């Protein structure tokens, strides 16, 4: 779509010195695009966009037998031909991403270290004319209309700060993504079971006293290292420049004595509470890496620093130079930057990155969203402004940003990420101002205010939990009201239908936040009938946003809403409507304590006689423990509360229903007696309390749950309301 050239770009262009060479003048092509056959794609792409900008596409011509543009003919010359005509070689990079442009005489010369890098040069030139691709959808493209397209004013040599750059959905030359291929995936497929297990079971991981076939191997077996090295050398000789050496996903670690002997017993992974396995794996990676380096110098081996091997090793002091650790942020706060004083998790991440960087090359696997919800706007502007320059300072080779293509939810910071991955020290404020002006014109100021409010709320929240569990700490009623006013101001200031549609794009994100918070409020009141109506309206809004290309996530057009809420709503409705009815909702506030020694039952914590000392008053469904400053521990958790039972109680069965407890198993005690047990973390569950309650009196409910594994970042314990209902539990839905 067309719109007038950005004011800032126009000012910059008029300030450039002019020697009168125009590839298009007054709507007429004055010259051609030339190459020697090596830049056909780049030349045709450039011609196509010049046609859209100037109304006429200059012809693409092939230099043959040394015959190129006439001496005074305006021309753009690409690739090898440009170098022959005097363009200095582009800056050299390991990733072959460097490019150069230079104006001179009647020509503009441009070339890259590779064909893709030449397309980066094309992008640079088009951006100088005012072209932008702010979002990878039809609403994000800005193509100016220019009667004249000059060639003067360019003397550019560019190379990226990161050799590997990947922001999902923004891949390609328009955003200068790509670079060095540093594979990052789980892959230990070099010793296949079918080939080796029968004769060499010792190659495979020992589990519960026996060797087991599959992807997990025994990394202290020297033959395993030898076979891995042979596989990588073969790939190098076939032309590959890098591969992954990362273990499979999961926890199938070898338990043999030589492997366990490499672990450092007091080196504990904070997010899991288990012994960190980085020493054993880096020892293995180093052995393979050194063997590969002897046969295939320069071949890189990358692996995830992830799960129970996130922390840098303690005993390993040197590592082969061909190793690269991809440090995942999945077990760290995803809302705050490394320089945020409110966030202990990010301070720990900073030390982890610095520790790995002292040992070997590093890369970063990150996210443009707060796993895993993808339905409500958040801003990571401050996050990327702090993190990306930090990663550059540590020598990070690359960033792989797992990104959801929800432009209405994550637009500005995702675009900003692409720019900072090329130049980490670029002026982020100028990039964002250009973003708002380019998309919204006169409506830019209120749209900037809208995103700055969201960014401030994300930056200042004290809730670090993942998924939906931190959203209410960001999207307060005050933020909703202020952002709605910003959107109203933007709609009033928008000067054309395109700008108004872009305001509507971001309004759809605001509406999703509004609808989610209304749904959450209904769930917190156990009003499942109202909650179901709100959920259906929320889904309709997200479907409409997808239809209008406000987001382009076909598989995630509803984010994770359709994974987390339908079952909760169905089970809640089944217990509060029809033949069953709601009798009472248990309080939000409970007493709470950890039980690291599992002594609570012996100490009588399930009874009403347990002393008050050692217990802390906490909220449950209205705020996470993390939000209340309670540190997460992977251990047993106890809760207790009192509630008044109805008088009289109905005839027939009476049940407590817990909508969501992050822990398993979960034991429920009523008035000192064990009433039942729930299994499965974060699954709704019933406990029969028939005959255990005192009608019309206060009743004690105590809950013990095992928060032994991470189901989502910084959670644990009671997350949603518990209710008392009359009737037998509904039949379980059929399994799909």
C-alpha cells in the first residue's frame, strides 16, 4: 500500500548532496539495473519495488562481454560488476553478511559478501527512500510514492553485530535476518538404537540399573565421543559448517557411576532444585569438539544450555573453540531485562550468560512473548533495549527469537528486535519514533503513549510468572482505561483509512486484554455461566483479528486460550448448573507454608490444633505467590483455611472441587480427617466431603501438595478458586 514518504526520511533526503543522477525522474525511468548474472534475484526485487515507488520499473540488464551502462547513464550496478567498477569490498564477516553501497558519477554501486548480503544492500537503499516493513502482514508495509528517485548520497559499509539472527516471521532480506547457520535443536541421533544397541548396549544411558535404547547415550564412554566426532567430520566434508550436539529434550540422563562422578553435588540448578549436569556434558562436548577440530577446523558444534544444564559448569575451565552454548531463557523471567533492579531472575540470567561466555562462544534462544498465552498485549521494548546490547558486550554470536506473529499484541518490540540484532547500539528511540510515524502519521503520539504505558507496566511489575498468571499485574483497570483513551485519541487523529485500520489492529489487542480480565474476574467468582459467555466473546474477537491479519498465527490464532480454558469452563459449569449446584466458594486468603523436610503430617499440620507459628497469610486465586514475594521452592506446600458450611447441608453427596492446583499429589483434609487426594498438576479435581462438614459452622480445610516440578515459570500451589457443590461429580468427558 502507498502513502506519502515519511517526513523524517524526506528531510534526510533533501539534505543529501546531489549530483543529479536519478534512476527515475518525473515518473520516467532514466536508467537501468545492471548485474553479471550473479544478482538476478536482487536486481528483480529492486526493480519491482522501484516500480511501486516511482510508478515505473527500471529495466534489469545483464552485463555481457564487458558491455554495461554508458558512461553518463544513470545506473544501479549490483554484485561482482559493482566491485569491478571500483566499489570497495564489503566488510568481511564469518557469516558473509557484509555489504557496501557507494554513489559516484551517475552510478550507485552495491554489493554484498554473498547474494543474500547484496539483497541486504537493496533493503538499505529502499529504506533510504522511505520503504518500511514494520510487520510481516499487509498492514505493516509502507511504500512511499516518489516521482523522482535519486542515486546520490550513499557511502555505506555495513556488517551485523550478531552473526546469526532469527526473529520468527521476520526472516529474510527485508529485515536483514539470517547469517551464520548455528543449528539449535535437540539431536543425539548419531548412535541409532537399531544399529548399535544389540552389540553395544554400553553406548546407551543407564537408567534404574539397566541400559536402555533410545536417544540418550552414556557420554563418558569414549567410543560414543569417537562416533559422534566421526559423524560431524563426515558432515563437514559434505559441506556443512555447523551442527548441534545438544541432548534430547527431557530427563533421560545416564545414571552410571562415571557420568555421575562428573557432576558437582553442590552445584544446584535453581529452577529445578536438582544437581546441575553442565560439567558432565561440557566434558563430553569438549572431547567431541577437539576431535572434530583436528579433522574439520572451523566446524562449529552448538548445544542448548537448558533445563538441568542451564548453569555454566563449575570444574571445567577450558573448552574447545568450536563449541557454542545456546543459552535458553525459558527458565528465567521473560518480562524484565538484565538491568532491571526488580528482577532477581534476570540478574541470575546475566551471571549465567557471563559465566558461559568466559568458557566458550554463546548464542541466545529467546521469546517475544511471555510463555505461554499469546492473547494479551505485552511490551518487551525495555527488555530488548537492555538485553541485546548486553549480549553484544558478552560476545554473543547470535539470537534466535521464537516469535508469535501477533502484531496486535507484540508489534513494536518485535520490529525493534530485528533492528537491534543488526546494530545493537542503534538509537532505539529513533527506531520506535519512525515506527509510530510510519504506521500512524499524525496519530503517532497517542499510539506511542499507548505502548509506552504497556512497556512501563511490564517493566515495573513485580509478578514474574509465566503465561496468564502475570497478566493481571500488568493490565490493571487503570492501564485499561488509559490505553483506551490513547486508542480513542489515535482514531480521532488518523488521517486516512489505512492509519485508522492500523489503530484498529492495536485496539483488537486492547479488547483482548479487556475480555480476558473480565473472564478472569468471572472465574475468580466461580460464575461459570458468565465466564463461558465472556470466553465465547473473547474467542470471536481473536478470530476476527486473525481474519483481518492483525495476527497471522494460523496455529495460534487463539494463542493458548483454547488449551487452558475450555476444560476449566466445561468442568466448572458441570458442577454449578443443572442437577448440581454451588453451595460455597472457599476464601481467597489461606495460611501457607513450605515443608522441605516433609514433616507436616507427623507434626499435625492437618489438624486444627497446629500452632500459628510458621504459617504466612497469602492470597491464592487473586495473586500468585511470586507476586506476593514468596520465593518458589520445589518441595511440599501446605495451605489451610476456614469456611462456613451452609445450614442445612443438602441431602446426598457434597464435594469440594479444586479448579487448579500446581502440584501433585495433593491431599485434602477436612476438619482434621483425610478427605481425598488429587493427582495431576493443574488439573481440576473433586474430593468427596460428604459427612465431614459441620453445617452452619466454620470448617477447616487443609491442603498438602507436592510442587516438585516446574509446570510454568514461578508458580506452585493454589492458583484458582475451590468450591463446595452439591451432587455427584459429572462423568468424565470422553478421551479424544
